[in-house]
C-alpha cells in the first residue's frame, strides 16, 4: 500500500485529474456566463476565469511531468498546491 503512494505514475494521474476538474469547472462557468441565458447572483469576471483556466493547464503539465518522472512527487505537489493557493488568494481579493 505504501508503494502506491510513492508511485510517480499514480501521483501524476491524481494531479492531472485534479487539474482537469479545475479546468472543467471554470471552463463550464465561462461557457454558462457567455453562451447561455442562466442568471447568476454572482459572476466572476472573464479575466479571472481565464487565469484559473491557465492555472489548471499549468497544473496538468505539472502532473504530466510527475507522471513522466521528470520532477519529484513532492515537488509536483508543492507546485500544484502553490497554484491553488495563488488562485485562492486572487479569488479572495476579487470577491472582497
């Protein structure tokens, strides 16, 4: 069981899946805001959605480099968490 957590292929796939979910979520929001008649109480600006989408694409590339064993697992998670924290910080600044 411990060897599974040390497997770079498994951890790379996990990072790719998390980043892909982030990409899907904000891509769907961008689509709903611009191409449907759904009314929202609060809407993110489009530039913020583009920043989040670019962060998720960077996260996918980080997961791919972990999967291909070009960077270490720990370094990949630190970079991915750093992207999420920067995204959270931008989110909190824009909302407040």
